[in-house]
C-alpha cells in the first residue's frame, strides 16, 4: 500500500509516544543514573564513572565472570530452544487438520499453555516432574533412570527445556499454521499437475510462504527465551548451584536480592543493548523481506 | 478440499468426498498420529494438575493415583470462601482489564497513523516501540518500583496496568497496524467525500471493519498481562496482589498444601481458556500479528 506523507499523523501517535516514554524512558534513565554511581547506603550516592561497566565486562573479575557465565548459559538455552521448537512447530502446523470441528478443538487445546500464568507453568512442572508425587518424575524413576531435577544440573536443564517446549511450541505452530492457510489451492493443484513430491511441495511452496511468519516466530521465541525468568525461577530457583541461573535470574538476584544497585544497573544496560542489537538485525531483515515481497507482488 | 497435494491429476473430476476417502486416507493417519501425540504431551501436565486439585493432601502424599479415589472439592470451596484467596483473582482481573482498555484505546489511532501515513521518524518510532516489547521485565522491575512508589501508585492495580503497557501497547500497535493495512484506502477516501468527519468515520466505519483485529489485539493484551508475574509481584504488596503471587502462600509451616496449590493453578487456567474460545477463529492470524 502506498502511504501519503503527512506529518500531522504525529498527533495520532502522540498519546502512545507519551505513555510508552513515561513507562520506558523514565525508568531507563533511573537505571543509567544508578549505573554510574556507587552508594554506601543512606541514600548517598557517589560518582563512579564507568567503574561498574569495566568490572562487568572483565571476565577475570568476580562480577564479570558471573555475568559471562550467565550470558553463555542464556545463549545456549536460546539456541537449544530454537533448534527444537522451530522444526517441531512446523511439523505440528503441517499436521493440523484443514477443516471440520477438529480445527477449532486443536487450536483451543494448543493455545491453552500460552494462557497460563508463567509461574503457574513453573508450578505445574515442578509438581509434574517430582519423583514422589509427579507423574513424569515417578515414571522416569521407575524406568530405572536416576532423575532428580533439584539435584543434577543436567536433569534441571532437560526439565526446563521440556517445559519451555511444552509452553511455547504452540506459538510457533500457530504462526506457521496461519502462514500455511494463506497458500491458495491453485499452488497445490499446480504442484500436483507437475507431479511434485511431498518434499518438493514443502521446499518450494510451503516453506517460502511461511518465511515471513517464521521470522516473527524466531524473533519472538529468541527474545522471550533470552529474557526467560519466571518459569525457571519457580522450577529450579537457578539451581542446582548456578546451573540454571540465566541472565534475568542473575539480574533480579543482584538488584532485588542483594540491592547492589550499581552493578545491577550496569548489567541491565549491557543486557538491554544486546537485545537492542539483535532486535535491530531482525527488524532490518524483516523490512527487507517485506520490501522483496512488495516488489514481487507489484 | 484444501488437502489436495497427494491427489493424482487423473482424479480431478472425482467428487471431493470420494477423492478424500480414496487417496488421502493413509497420509491423514500420519498427521493424526503427530497431532494426537502433541496434544497428549500438552494435556498430560494439565491433567495431572486437575487430578491433584481434586484429591486430599493425604492422598497426594501417600502414593501415586491416576485419578482421585475420593473426589473432594474442599480445595475449591476454600478458595471461593476465603477472601484473601479470591481477592487475588479480582485484583488480577482488575489490572488486566484496565491494561487491555488502555492499550487498545491508545494503540488504535497510532496504528492508523502507521498504516496510512509516512511521517517524520515513523520507522524509527516503530522500531523503538518494538524494542519495548522485547525489553526484559527484569531490567524494569527495580526502576518501576521506584517510579510508582514516588508517584503514589504503588500497590494499586493502576501501577501494574501502566507497567504492562510497556510491552502491550507496542504489541497492540503492531497487530492493529497489520489488520488496518488490509483495509483498502479507498474506504477512507470515500467516507471523506461523503462528508464524514475523521472521528465519526473512524468510529462508525473503520472500527467495525477491523473488529476482528481489535478483538485479537485485546486478546493478546489480556493474555500477556494475565501471564506476566515479575512486574505484577514487584509492584504490589497487599491490596492489589495478583492471584499468581497469592499461590506462594501454600508453602506453610506444616509443609506444602499441594491440593490448594493445584486448585489455585487450575483456576488461573480457566479465564485463559474462556477467552481463547471467543477468538479461536482469528487466533492463528493474530499470532501472525495480522500479517499473513
């Protein structure tokens, strides 16, 4: 759609701009403020320059070591999540029924985990995976596998990953389903006439048509897994030891647990900048895909 | 009859039903297996939660039973009769509804501007809004605490509702913009020629056209405000405490009250399940943010 140039449109955007600026910029300035100061309590602050940042970005210091450990852990987690949820989501979307009452049933059941408060998700899995009263933990233990997510770090990781797959794969599936639904029948009929195999149909028709929604899916899943907090916090509390202490958990520990405001603020800013950078890459790719599509359609 | 991939070209003149029965049979079974397994995986933990909520604590801790031997509704009755429990639900629903109304009201004109006009800094502004959807709540927990304490909103539903606007308004703008871009410009122009003023056109003509988009956007605002807990818990102590935070009360001196925990968990799923039902036909398009 060709848009007209009209600077008065700013008046329509102004309320949103004001409200989001109030709830984003003001708090962010507080963070910046804390990040360059030190305090000895009593609400007295001293200028500390880039001291916190230097400590944070130096892996040999205690704070830096802790930060980079949590960062790698979070990146690894996001990578595993994407590697499992994207292919699984596509598979589930391809398996969706096309018509009849089962469509509505599948949609509602699939969306259900998305609507559960995140700490309840943690609670559900905390109970479900327990060896004594949880179905999953009990069954796995009775299969002869020594499984205990509060004791072994590998078990804790597996449990958190399965929980996240349970929680969010439906999002990817629903996005892909929306993409698949937009493919006109004529495409399939043409493929049929050409005698295309199932794989060829997927590679040349379905996957390209899903490119746009897949991009959104990857973006949302990456961002949300990169800032995951509540579910692992409820399930493992970051343990055993520090095995599942992701960046958000570490940050909240630092800010609200130890009230180490300067360090926490510096960490917040670096964390935010990482997200901003990744977000920008995705946004650029997405706008380019849109531009390509418009050129093709025009 | 959209499911036509495997159907041989020679059968094109057969009746649709016959074709489906004859050819699609074995392939549909494969799909059904995948789908059934996936739904089973999704439902198992929920089934376990419901199962536990209907048991007594004695039965829960004394061994694994696949269904309650003696069904008890005591856990639910206690939640509905104890004010400190059910007020949690009222608090949660209050800030969720305030947030949804605020987000949609503010996002509608902005989304219209983004979908219809170019203006100074529009791309940058859109990107900036998007980054707020992606900002980790953990970063904002402490500053929000300071901010809302300073302006006297701490421990009110308004604090949580405003805080959730941070990620819900950008999302609402994004979804609504997608839906609005699907409405042809000619409608705007025709309305202007017919003498409609802009506000009248927007409310009388434009909003009914994107009604499904508004519904989907409201659903997503509801959803993300309902499931978020970190900010909601940080910004409340007593008066506006959300139900999801009240649940931690079940850890008491006498050990975990598993039955209560499970019952409270089941009740937090119900509102979500109800709203999904209303938007089920648009949900897929909504998850694609109106852009398919």
